[in-house]
């Protein structure tokens, strides 16, 4: 197998994905990839629109004779999650991603790969470029800032889209069709604190938690992986209660939708408590490693001597912060009763930072049940407000209610079975697909989400299965040509029928 991803099949998809790896596109910094995609559409002579939110819509006319077929929208997001391993020198705003062929997978060198959602973008580009595919009216919708709050989809205006069928290319398990997703809500809790002078007789230490797998805070939340912020808080809480430890600074996690992999804290400890503090840290660390032996065996916990800071976080606020984080719900809250094996409600305690007199705690809450999401927000707000913090909830987006009777779903199930001899699973996903938002704006659109097999998204272990990309592409091409019908209907064209 070639080590150059441009030589992999289907080449038309991998060639475009390789181009995307050359262009920095972390969420919130999408100027270069936006210019690239808009230029791509215009270079093909296609109608290309960039809206106020940075979304791009490229329209491709129907194959002659298929103008009356129901329009199909291919939808993917431009941005990627910027995560890297400790020690990896990479600037996501300037440096290209370095993809590697590793057996039957493609991964990156020490960073996220961006297959989420770069493969979807590349597939849409390949469809737009192709002169061989037969199809009705096509639109490609490339949204902005999906990974940092779905800002592009939330600001999409009515009337922009013309098609009646939307194929979201942002799922991560080939052989599965997704017809529903969870809604989400951002929670931000802020403590204000005064600093105090470090008492005499104290020593400085840097505590670090790393080596965790992390992952997608929706897709991977049920796997029981360690949360670096929760682990660090256990270490700090014990040090404070038993050994008089004080906190100089703390920094853990980087993104709301990524399970935090790393956390660090600068602390000070009375010299007379040094041995007890370090011994207790070692015992608790061993317990945590044992707890995570199966789910997260690479966890590392260390304490190294550090320069003594002049000031630390005031003790009353530090204690309230530690107790609130300890009590804050994290992980799976409830499994779905309607769809077996699917998480209904969860919380990711994603980011904890301190500085300039404030401690900020950020969570991402998810649920497919609106009332359950509201209850979880009330629970978390109550915990932190009782501890003296200010809790703010915003950035909410709706879920996507499943429609098992979708005619497009029926057609795609039959197409898949004809091509591959198996029937794909129909599922809902505990993640925030943009379908929920788009469906709230365009209620008449019939939507299905699917994609290739991607593992460990939102982490430096992210990888995409090569064989699944080829199946995904073949299925997409067949679907575009057949899941449609004349006069605005939504049936599908049987195999072997001559297209008009």
C-alpha cells in the first residue's frame, strides 16, 4: 500500500483530503480554508456563496434530463479540532497536518488528523468536481466553527438552501446510518478570587496529569476514560484537606467537546508536610491508575519541584472551587430507554483555568431530551452557585428527532444492501450533529448522516480506516444518483432503471 495518501482509493477523495491537510483550519481560524473552498467552487464555474457566518454554499446544476429531481444538499464542516501530544511542536494556525499511512488506517504525526470532518469535505469536493456522476440539482454546504459551538449552522439563514434532501457527511462509523442526535448547552462557571502571599516555610511543586486517551465528549463519553480535570481535582482536594496545600495556578483541558487529556497545577506545600503530601499523592495516584487500568491505562501522574510563586489563590475561594468541581457531574448521566446502547444525557467537565483573579470552569452538556438537558444545567448551576460562583449557560443547540419512517432512509437502506449485501444499522448519536440546527431552520428537509469509520476523533490518536472511505464514497455516489425522484418527491430510483 502506498505511503502517499494521494495514491489511495478513491483517489478523487484522498487527493482533496491531502489538499485540506496542507491548509490550517482549527475551529475559529478558518480564513484560509474558507478562501480555498470558495476558490475551488469558483474555479469550477459553479455558483458559490459565502454568507455572513462564513458558511459556503456551492451549487451544481443537475445532469441534463434530471432537473426535476429533488435537490440534494451535501453537508460537512470546514473546521477541525486542534489537539496534539505533549512535546509535539505544531502550530495549528500555521502548520500543515502530516498524514501517515499506518496499516489499514491513516493517522497524523502527533496531532489530530482532521478526518473529522475533512473526509466529508473532500467527498463533497469530489462530487462537485466530477464530470461523470449523474444527479439532480446539487448543493454543497460547508459550515464554519462546528467544533467550537456550531456557530455557522446556528447563523444559517432561511431561504439559503434549495434542496429537499440533506446528506450530512459527518458520522464516524461506516455501515451505520444516523437519523437523530443530541442537543447541547455550554456551561461556564466563574469564581473571583483575591491572591494571598505564600506563607513562610512552603515549597513549590508542579503537579501534572497526562497520558490519557481523551476523545470526543459525545461519541466517547460512555467509554469510562479518565477526565484530567476530575483527576487533578482529586489530587488537589486531598492535598488541601490533609496537608495544607495551596494552589498557585491551574490549567486543564482545551476544548469543550474534547474529554480533557492533560492538566497541570502549580501548588505550594508546607515543608514539614512534604513527605506526607508526596506519599499521599503516590497512593492516590496508584488508586486512580488501578481504577483506569482498562479504560485509560496510559494515565501518568507526577509531582516535580518548582519555583515558589509569590502569590497563590485565596484559600476560601480555592476550597469552594475544589468542592464544587468534586461535586460537578461528569460523564454519562442517563442511557436512552428508546434506543439501546445510546447515551441520552451527559456532561463533560472540559476546561479549568485560573488567572487574573478568576477561576473558570467550562462544561459541555448534551441530551436528546430537552427537559433532561435543562435539569442537568440546573444541577450544575446549583452546585457552583452554592459555592459562590457565577454560572452562565449559553450556546444551546437543538437535538434532531429521529424519523424512522423517512423515505430517504428506506431508499438508502435498500441501496446499501444491494451494493454490499448487508443492511446498515440505523442509529441516533450522542453528539451534536448540525442536522438538529439545520432541521430547526428547514423543517421540510429529509436528513440522513453517514460517513467512513473514524476512531478517537478530537484526540491525537484520531485515525480513519482506508477501506471504509472507499465504501463510503461508493455508497455516496450511488445515493446521489438514486435517492431522488421527479416532481419533488423523495423516493429512490431502483437499480437498473435508466435515468431520464
